[in-house]
C-alpha cells in the first residue's frame, strides 16, 4: 500500500500554513475589523447611516468572511491528511470541531449580509428607526456568532495541539502551545471575562503564530512521518 500522499508531508504542511494565514486574515477582517468600524455604541441611526455610506466596506467584509470559510475547509482537509498517521480517532475529533467552527463562520457571514438589504423594497414599509434597529441587530448577532465561533475554534486548537503532541514528526512543544492558545479562546463564553484577562489571553494565543511559522519554515520531518504512518497502518492491519 502506498502511504505517500499526492504531495509530500512537508508540502502539505506548507499548504496548511498558507491556508491558516488566509483563513485567519479573512476572518479577522470580515468579522472583527469591518463590524467594529460600522457599529456605533448606543446609536442605531448612526450605525445604519454608516452602513449605507460604507456599503462597499461591508461587502468586502462579507467577501472576506466567505473566503475565510473556503480557506478553512481546505485547511481542515490539509491537516487531516497531514496527521492521519496519528490515528483515525484523534483526526476525526479534530475534523468534528472544524466542521462545527466552519458552520458558525458561514452563519456569521449570513448575518453580516443582512444589513445590506437596508435599501431593499421589502423593507420600504419600515420606518428609518426600525431599519436602523434591524441593521444593528444583525451586526450584533454576527458579533455574538463570532464569540461562539471562537469558543469552538478554541476546542479545535486543542484538538490540533493533541494531534501534534501525538505525532513524531513535529515538536511536542508546538502542540502544547497550541493547546494553550485554544484555552485562551474559551473565556469568550463570557465576554466581560475576556476584557478582564486581556492581554494575557493574547499572549497564550501566540501559539497559533508559532504553529504557522513552523509550518511555513520547517514543516514536518518526512522520514518520521512515513515511519509513523507505516506503524499506524501496520497496527491497523494486525488488529483487523
């Protein structure tokens, strides 16, 4: 049986790192920076006016979020292929949390698109205040979706960290740092807690940056990847 994927393990690691960067950039711009520039606290009418004035920016934010979802899907496939020598169970757990996170990211994009209908004829019967409230509601709903997204993303980081710890072809310290980064996202269950522990949670989240840099610069040890893959598949055949 040929254990080698279409790309070398190091090539898959490089691809995963690039996709991770693309997903992160798209998600941050689309679901954090853009809504943050449009929402005016306690001023629904001002928010609605800003949306109408900055419709292009909001559309770019939605496009960035949708693109990040596409990157996320491809990134998950790359990591699942890269860590298949670790075993089916841990990889399936990682994929489960990834699918849940991807779904929430897509839902957040839908909520972010809703304010773009402010000029729609379907809303013509609503007054200016009602349409302003409509816009603010969906932008805030998108922000809340992002909070839940970050929580699930934290579990995903921990699952990926566990895969790294179980692997023989990447340094275990990176897996530990990534698991800590995942824990740093969990306080989003209660946003005031995030404010209270900032910037300490941001320091923990640096584990993601360490992972990406390692994937882009060093990747994985091809020989150890093949050795662990051979051992895993041999064990599977013996047990079956």
